[in-house]
C-alpha cells in the first residue's frame, strides 16, 4: 500500500549500478570516450569553420551535429564519472536541468539525422536540382526548427516531473538524472508519465527511422546503377556506416523508452545500458563516420597539422 506522506526533495542521490571492482576500469573507459569525443568534434567544428570550401549544406549539418554531440557528452559523461568516484549527490534544480538537456538534445539529434539523410537523398537522386533545393539558408532554417521542436517537446516532461511526489526514497538507481527513473521511484501512480515517454519516442524514433531507411534505400538503388565498381562500393559503404551509427542512437532509445510505456518492464541494468549506449557511443563515432572518412575534411586536417608543424620552424 502506497503511503500518502510525501517528502520534499531538495536533492537526488545517484546510484550507478556498476560493481565496485569494475568502477576504475569504467571510469578509464568513459574518460577515454569523452576525450576522443571532445577532440573529434572540436576538430570537425574547427576544420569546417576554417575552410571556406566546406561552408556547404552537408558540412553545415555535420558541424551542427558535432556541436550537439559535444554538449551531450559534456552533459552526461563527467557526471557519470563523478558518480562512479562517489560524488553522488545532485541538487534538485541541476538534476532537472541535466534531464532536460538530455531529452532536448535527443530530439534535436533525431531531427538532424533525418535532415542529413534527406540532404544525401536529394544530392544523389536529384543532383541538378540540389543547389537550388538545399541551400545554406534552408540548412540554417532546419537547424533552427529542430531546436524549436526540441524545446516544445521537452516542455511536457518538465511539467510532469514537477508533479511527481516522493514518499519512499530520493535515490535514483542511475548514472545521471533521468526522467523514467524519477517516475519509477516516485509515489505518483499514473500511467500518463510513461505513456508520454513511449509516445514521443515512437514519434521521434519510428517515423524518423522510416524516412532515413527510405532515403538510404533509394540511394543504394541509385548506387547499384553506377557503372564504376569503386563508385558502388564507396556509396554502399557510406550508407552502411551511416545506418550503423544511426542504429546505435535510435534503437536503444526506442527499446528503453517505448517498452515501459506499453507495460513491458526492463531491468535497471538493461535500461541503464541502453540509454547510456545511445547517448555516449554515437557522439564519439559521428566524427569518424561523417567527417574523418571524407577526403576534403581529411585533406584540410592534414594541411592544418602541417601548418602547425612548420610554423615553429618558420619562426
């Protein structure tokens, strides 16, 4: 029976369910992932910013994605490392802010992936119309729209989370502040809180994936018509790597957010793993998949490092 006595929560205690003997290794892995994510995404942003030839729609999307990944990783990984090092107390306000940023960036990144897939779709299937259809102005408008949608979609979560009452515990069995975990430990027994989660996850998971798969399917069809074997291989390889990194983002989030809303309970260990993978791995992989395999970006990076190496000798 649920007690009616509620407690005023001024802070949460995060409890990352990782065995004590594995924590040192986990901290080392997370620190390495964060360092690679920071270096990779900062390098992508600098290279695109410095090279005027890269001020085109595709590269603007890549740099916008790099900014999102940079903020997302900085919002999550340092806090996870701190929790594993026993800095587990988070004030109520900062906890809600972290939760908001996680959701907001997930919505924005989901829309970025859709726009990037559509950009490649138009570039490959309608190359003559591409310069007039996809302009820099269109890209900036789509980036702005993605951010507006992200803010709008996060608003119900912030309203709902302030309605939650806590009467048993303020311990979140999670590595960072998370909406679904707050709902689970609360004494507010109303299905609307998890239904909202599964509904928005379906909207920003199933439909974007359908659009992305359709775009890359048509791109693959066009690639098969290319007479050059090397051309076919390059396009198909690009499609597969893009789909792989998108799968690492969409699928874990869809499983962890949709299933609880329809009554399927996941263990905390499985839920933790899915959400952490979706928020930690893609930001590290995106610069490698979208940027460092690109010839023009690789050439710009090489010139940048050559200039750095020769400048001390020149001086």
